């Protein structure tokens, strides 16, 4: 009887999984496979049916292009700085709204608003706010006497990366807050109460209890944000188009594919982006030992 039930459960599981597998094959595996295939051809976007195999020539073309390495540098700078700031702010805000403060429910709802706004809309909002002629930020700074004329924040080569990072921090810090706050909710209050009774200072409770127990939540949050930041396209493209000062690897791949119609080279660049993101995921999971941490958390 138990064997029959096990077979029935096994069959039911496959019945639920098969539609998901089919959808994944159609929307993920098939396009990815086509991208890998065209990366080894000299196809152009105007007529993809006409092509010849060129081996790894497209991959070499990409890594020998100076603009690719500029894009890699920009992507790394954006990823490291933005994720670091978002992690620190996310942890601080999560600790704050986890406490029994007045209006905590309202604060939790309000903190998610920037994350809920579509990226393109947020980018245009900040682009208008930072406009040198009628942007509200310049008006405030001029009114306070910090500057005497409007600054073209998004047109300055020295400021545009900082502007993009600032906008990204504003938009995605709530995501970090949400994940870290979920981790805080899993920590038993009795642990902190016992530590407080033992006379352990607040900073030591944070360093020795809160941070170690939040490691899985922070690790997962950092993993998601790093992978998202490495393939960031929309925010930088909306605010600065193909400006070399903020060109990311995704923008580079888009330009080779769409602007230059180079389906083969663009696919090779996209493959490099995929490999970069996959490598980052492997390194982060291994460095933070997220698989072991998640297992320890569930015990």
C-alpha cells in the first residue's frame, strides 16, 4: 500500500513539474541555446538565416575590444559600490523597523515604494529631478547657496556614474531591507533577552549574535543584488544611453547586437555576460557558504 502511494505521489509530482519544465524550455533554455549557437557564427540581425561558422572568433573579437573592458570596469564599479551601500543601509533600516517603534507598519509599507516603481519610471523621475535647467535638486542647492548655477548631473562624465549608483541605491535598498528583515524575524527574541539579562552590551549582541544569525539572509540578499547589478541595463541606458562612462556589459552587448546588427558578435558578448554572472554566483555561494548556512538555519 505504501509503495502504491509513493508511486502515486511520484506521478503527481511529475504531472505538476512537466508544465513548468516545458515553459522553462521555451522561455529560457531555447533562447539561451540559440544565443550560444549564433555566438559561433558571423550572422547579422537583418538576415539571421545567412551565416557561416567562425569558431571562437566572435569571443576573441569581444575581449580584444577596448570598449568591452571599459564596460567590464564600469559594471564592477557599479556593482561593488551600489551593493555595498545597499547592504549597509538595508541592514540599518531593517534593524530599525524590526523594533517596536510607533507607526512601524506604515514605515514598512512606505519603504517598499521605491522598489515597487518600475525602473524606467524611476530613471526618468531622477533624470527630471536632476535636470540642470528646471530640476528640483538644483533649485534646492541654489536656494541654500551651495551652488550658483544648475549642474548637469546626467551630462557630466565625472558625475554620471555617481548619479546612476545613487538612483539604484534609492530603488533597490528596500529589496535588501525586505530580505534582511525576513531573516531578523526568524531569530528568536529569547536569545536577545537572555543576552541582555547576562549584561552583554548592545554592540556585542549585534556583533556576536545578530550578524552571525543574519548571515544566510544577508548572503542571499547580496547574491541576488550582485547578480542583478552585474547584468544591469535599463537604469543606465535610460539615464545615459550608450555613454561610455556608465556603459555596462549588458549595454555593450545590446549595442553590438542592435546598433551594429552583429548577431554573432552580440551573441558572443551576451554569452560572456552570462559566464560573468554565473562565475559571480559560484564565487559568492562558495565564499559565503550559503548552502551550509541555509542548512544550519533550518535546523
